[in-house]
C-alpha cells in the first residue's frame, strides 16, 4: 500500500481527521484514548478508493457482501463503552468487516480476536491491519455467534452486527466482571445498542440508544 495513500491527502488528510474528532467531541465522546485512536487510524484505507473522499464523514459506507463500515461515532461510542472499567487484556470482536474497528481496538487492548463470516472480507481486513504494522490480533472466518471457545474467556466482547437475541455462546465466553457491547433487534427500526455485564454468573443489560446494524447471520442463534 503506497505511503501517500496511507498518510492521506485532501479529503483524507490529518486536518480532515481532526475535524472528525472535533465532531465526535461535540457529540459527547470524552475518552481521550478513543479520540486519539480515531484520529490516528487512517479510515480511508478501509474503504474502496472510490469512497476515500468520504472516509471521514460521520456516516456508514458499503464494503461489499451487504456489509458496511460503521459510522465513526458508533465506532467511538461502542469502544468507549467497551473500555469503561479500565484496561482490557483480551477482546473478542464479532464481525471483522473491513477491519477498521479492529484497528481501533488494537491500539487500546492487549490482544484482539476477531471473527468474520465472509472469508474474502476477513482476508482483506488482515492485509490492511498488517499494512498498519498491527500484530496484536488474531482473525478467522467463521460463525461469530459461536464465539471462539478456544480463546475464552474474554474480558470484553464487541459485536458489530445485530442478532435477534443475545447469543448464548457469547454469554458463556464472557469472563466474570466482563463487558459485552452489542446491538440487539430483529428489525432495522427496532434495534438498541446494549452494554451487557456479567457478575457472579448473572447478566445485567443496559440499553444505550437506538442503532441500525446489518443482521448477524448465524446458524447458532
């Protein structure tokens, strides 16, 4: 990947990224580590070059296979909610997509495990992440609702597609005192982002705000 594209010019320049971060501040994102990570991850390399000029708009963009790269506010807010409570040792991401959320997490967590249903997306995401010299992630293609039992338990789980209900396998693989951030809802106009905590084996669910995510496709739920 050419260094010029990595650094960004014009609508993908550092100044454009700074404007995005300022918008996120105005929308209520307060975690400075999250804001700094959003500023430094080149979102434009995670979308098709034809969409590069729109990479720092606060909007979702198509990435193929009926999937999208989430709008920066959603990425920042989910990450902020995930990090509440302190440092994160290991996190499971369900829905690698283009790898942008993964890249944000890699700068904030010790180890990221990420699963993508569509193998072509997973392969391309891994190439992008390695081009950024990120090595603290492990990815695979598979059914994300089944989790990754060989690497469980996870301090944090983040889900970037919406199941109709909480996937039982992910609840089982969440560590005690762990946190999961997940959109829930069968219909696009009836989805809520939830922050799920697990304490002494019991689940507590907190609705955050309405969202619109692509469905989580799985044979496990």
